[in-house]
C-alpha cells in the first residue's frame, strides 16, 4: 500500500491527521512527512 493510500484511509477513519501522525504512519521523518503532505496538497489529492 502506498503512502497516499495509507494517509487517505486514516483521514477517512479519523477525519484528520496532523504531520506527526503522517510521519508515524509512513515511517518517515517529520520533515519528509511534511513534504509528502505539501506535495499531495499541491496535486489536490488532500
């Protein structure tokens, strides 16, 4: 399962995720998770 799919599944369950939760979910550093979120927001996935 890809990073975006994991993020979207958890958002559907909880309603929101903060950057720390995304970092834990994708097993990335805080900075990497922030970049993932920013990239997906630009692509209008989130």
